[in-house]
C-alpha cells in the first residue's frame, strides 16, 4: 500500500499533518526522527516524506537533526516550518532569527508557479508560527513563495522533488493548505489515493478471517466507539469464534446497558455476554468519596469480573484491544511492539491467559474509526456518541455513591442530552453531561419548602480533550433543560451551568 512518512521533529501539528494526508486518501504514518534511519526509510517504499515542524532552532546543537542522505533517496520531501529550515540547513542554506519580525498567525502569501501551488492563486492567506526563517535557500533551490516579512516562505528543488514551506498547510487557516498537500501527494509523489475506510474494512476482515481462523477470540466491549468497531469488525471476520464480554457496572447512563445489548447482541448478532455486576461495584464503592480511589476500585473490579467471565469461556488464544493511532503515537511506541493497555480496561493483558493481542484499529485516527463503524453498519448514534469515561457516573456523582444518587443523575443527564439533541447541537458540542453535586439547596415548590440536590450541567468544545472551552449553549436550551430537570426529577431543586474551561478545570468534575 502506498504510504507517506511524517517524520516527526516534535511539532505540535504532527498528528494533524498525518490526518490531513489521510483525508486525501493516502496512508500516512508518523515516526519520531530519532527512531528511524535514512536506510530504513529507503527500504520501506515510502511514496513521500513530510518533515514536521518543531520548537527548536536548527543551529542549536541539541535541536533534532537528520541524516542529509534522506534528501538523496529519490523520495519526494516536503518540509514544513522547522522541517523547511532543516531542509535548508541540510543543504547548506542560511537560516536566521526573525527577531522582532517573527510571524505568528494569518499572513498574506504570494506564490509563484510551481507543481506545489497548482490551483493556488498568486495571493492568498497562510498560517505562520515561527521565530527563525530561511534567509538564503541552498544552491539549486528556487524561491517559490514569500510574505512581507519572510523572503523564503516556500522553496524547492524541482529536479529532486524537494519542497519546503515555512507556513503550515495542515491548519485550516491556511486558505489553500488542502490544495498544497493534495498537490504534493498527487503531483509530486504521484500517489493514487488508495486509502479509504471501505478498503480498510474489507481488507481487515479478509486478513483476520485468515489469520484468526479456528482461534478463540475475546473482546471487552464497553459500548464505546473503539471497542464496538473492533468487535463488529472481528465478528464479520470470524463470527461466533469471537466472544464479547460487556461488563455492566451499574454506572452507565440511562438505558445504556440495554442499548448496547440490544444493538450488538440482538440486532448485529454478536456473541455477547452481558455481566450485570452493578451490586458488586456498588458494594465496593460504598462510602468511598475520593475520586482516585473510586477510579482504582472500579478499574480493579472490572478486571476481576472480566477475568471470571474469561475463565468460564476457557482457553482464549487472542485478546482484542481497541487501541487507536493517537494512543500508539503518544505512547512513543512507533512501530516497536509496546502494547499499551486500553484506557478503560487497564491491566487486562496481565491477568488473562492468552497468546496474542490483536489491535484492529491500531493505525486509525478517531474519525477514521467512526467511518469504519459506519461502513460496518453500526448505528449512527453509537458511532457518533460522545466520549464516556470508563469509571462512568461514579466520577459524576460527587462524594459517596448510592443507587438513589445514580438514578437521580441518570434522569437529569438523560434530559440534558435529549435537549441538546432536540436543539441539533450534538455535533457542535464535543461532550455534554450532568453532574450530581453533593450540595442540597433550599427551594420552594407550591407552598412548600424543598431541600433538593444541585445538578450541574457541563458542555465543552474541544479538539483533543487536552484543553477545552465551555460551550456557549443558547439560553433557551439551558432554560428548557433546567425547567425539565427540576420538574421531572423530584430530588433535584436547583440546576447550574459550569462556565469553566480546561485548564484550569478538567472536563469531568472528579
Ligand atoms: P478530563 O476530566 O481529564 O477528561 O479533562 C478528558 C477526557 O477524558 C475522559 N476521562 C476518562 N476516560 N477513564 C476514561 O476512560 C477515566 O478515568 C477518565 N477520566 C476522564 C473525559 O470524559 C474526557 O472525555
């Protein structure tokens, strides 16, 4: 399969670059510059290489450098930001500090005719973020773009298919960034565009049908997107040789356990065991108020329950994990076989006796996982569901957890989610839920005094959940949710909206 190497020099946009390439239907993989050599690159058959940005200055001895031989392998290269300066440096160009004229943000760009700029007008806007720039390009390189403050906004050695841009084509603020990446992939690297989720799903099913033939395979299905897509894909490959265990810890949202069971077992025909373990979890959590202790108890109990079920099944050869590409990249694993246990089922590989782990989504970004899910026929609502933490509502009931509090929260949360759906906002807000605070407040209903719980509503917009902004929900949506919650959930007397971003807060309250 044709593929592009995103050679990572520590830039904050490296995953975005790979995603943009894949959006153009070309597979891209990210490798840290320190984990690959020019020889290895030559032997891998890459159609092209992209040098990413990075926070350093090329003249700083501790900054990431790379073997200049990579530029003479006959593989097209596109350098971006630091990658542009590095390419110039490797070929003896001159780089200097922009000092007071360093650029950050949207900048007017002027381009010359070049294969890289096909269908890009002479004047457009690009996104810059740099303190150094190329002052003099290397010999044989031609300047193909400039801005007011950056004489070499892009350069190339067309005869060797070497291109470099000081700006960031991968961010949406660069008006023609998509076209520029497209041109690099199709006009410079001569890619054909074979990477589609349809192809991926079909070829994966085919592959697992062969490699897992006759083996017993076990999957922990949480109902989250990743484990659901992994399970359905393997079910299509090996049918009932796949057993899915769904641990219902009683900390799920309203009707969630039934929806998961109904969808995957009844409708999609998976061999699914639902373990109703809510009493066990509640007993273990009794009186526990400390958030990290709650998490730990739930994680451990989950493993115990899963282990018991696995034992009932007997010897299992293969365990399925829903690891996705950002987990692989962030754990620094690259292509080394470091197995990162799934976030929600941490530690499983150590306690279950199995021979092999299969991670069918290991190379996919989240949006690709969703596209595969749709391709496999998983209902839209499940594929596009918002993230839900492994410890579930336990970290959304503040203080100690009781069944009564969980039931109260479930009702309030369901109403809030319904109102977001009714307002058609579910795709604009990345995560939205209710929290049951441990506070009771005084109120009045009819002529009587009430003393009910305070429910907090939380809705955030975010790209990566590392930072998040509170969502500016329309007042009327909040008003409807508040009115319905206080009317329909008897033990709730007050509703507040959380207007804190992350940082300083986190998305979850515990
Ligand atoms: P925070 O609260 O850390 O949340 O800002 C960021 C994202 O991670 C989810 N989250 C968890 N997911 N186990 C999980 O599987 C956890 O213990 C956990 N804690 C937070 C949270 O819902 C949000 O999407």
